[in-house]
């Protein structure tokens, strides 16, 4: 139950302009999309804006439910040597955002920078999570209890009853709840994607997608084991990832005996979405692509070790989480000397789940 001080409750009847602040990361942005979908459903005539980091803007550009995309260079803002130019950029951004005269701003990031941007908009209603970090809660007019031991999608959706009429203190002027619309919508790519050629033959129809990368070293399953899975699959495999994953992808290709091809560092985010959309199945570490795959309803085999599938597991149909049941997991550590949780997942563990699904 939302507990709001009456002095802070601000009525906004049928908001005309809404800003969502969720700059990163890839998986978190994907988990936030049901909030966008629900807001669009409840307020079809409202102008909905989204503030995103430059690295992930490609995913949201051209999205049919977003009227305006604000792109920030979040990585540059972290550099102390660029303090004065960064301060200037923030002040320029704040002035532009304030000129938009938003009715409601929703901070789904919950950090100091996002909270500060929320405050600088000057919106009458500024919503964030009660457990947000780095002191960002001081910038909100309304706080929602998100909780920790629930999936990220469900946590983000907790902001909606406050806006759409599901709570006594609702502020959006909508009489019915719109919180049950959890479909994730991706914009289609602007140009047709040509699938790669392997051995003179264009990959068509059935292929698997393998994702050996992850931001944390502790989330990575050994790439040679991905290669072994590629050898056993009755179809070609495409290995995807960013430029930082090129070496991992090449190790997968080398271990696959020619049954995999690397596309790491060669696709935009929109193209990556479309490649996954056409896949027969996806095998992935806990990383952004696993959430894209799950959202698209592609059979998804997700390998989890130090993180919790309960909180950030693949959210959608046809999802299979494979993890080693060891006492120290999930530990949420980014570094580990032994990395037992991922090392303990064998090729046979993964292949058993995949082969059962494919009836092999």
C-alpha cells in the first residue's frame, strides 16, 4: 500500500506530458518498457518522453510509443577532467527539460544523477522508489515502495497504480487500472537486415543465437562451452555481442568446428533485436540480449550464477534458467577468483535442457 503524505499529493488530471528517466542499462531499459506501454494505453493523447544514455539510444530511437527521446552522454559525465563542460551540459539540459513543462516525471533509475535531473525538470509530480540510492529520494514528491525480492519488471510497474488510478492517492485522473499490460514492444529496424553468409550459404530459417559476453566477469560461462553447444545444435549459430566481446566470440567460433559465425561488434542494437527476433533459440549469460529474447517470446536458455533469476531473470514465455545449485550463489559479486557458480554449469547440464526442448 502506498503511503503518501497528504501535503505531497499533487493532482494532475489527464497528464499531457510525461517524462521517463531510465538511462541504462540494456536489460534494465527492456524491463522498463512495460511501464511505457501501460502509460501509452492509459493516456493515449499524452506526449511521452524518455531520457536514455547515448550507448542505448539506438534501442529506443523510432519507438512508436515515445514522442521524444532525450539522449545524454552518461559516460562523459563521469570524467572529472570534463567537470566544467559537464556542468554546462547539465545546466543546458535542465533548462530544456524545464521548458517542456512536464506534468509527471518518473525516475526509474534511482541514482543521484537521475534524481537531480528529475528535480531540475520542475515538474509538479516527481516519482521515484523509496529505496532509491545515493540520496536521490530527496528529489521526489512521491515515493513508491518497490521492494527487492521481486522481478525488476514487477518492481517498475509498481509506479503505475499511483498514476493510473489503482490506489486511493492516484494522481493521473484515470478511473481504471492499466497495470496489466506487460507486453514489451521493440521498434522495427529502419533498414532491412541482411543475414550473414556461412560457407557461401546465406543463413535462412533456423539458426541459434549465442551470447557469451556479460558486463561482469562473474556472469560469463566459458566461451569454449558455448562452442560445444554450437557443435551439437542441428542448426547454425550466430554469436552476438559488442566490440568488447569480439575475443570471446572468436573463442566460441573456434570451439564450434565451423558451426558458428561471429557478429560481435558488427550490429546496431536494432539489428541485434531483429536477429534475435528471427532466431530458433537463444543461449545466453545474464546480459541484455537474454532479456530481448525473452521479451520477444523466443525460446531462451539463460545461464545464471552470481545474480538472482528472481530479480533479473528472463521475463517472458519459453524461458529456461540454468544455474548451479551451490551455497554461495547468488552472491552478486562482480569478481571472484574461482567463479564456481558458472564453472559448475556443465555442457551436459545445458544440453539436456536444450535437447529436451527440441525433442532430440
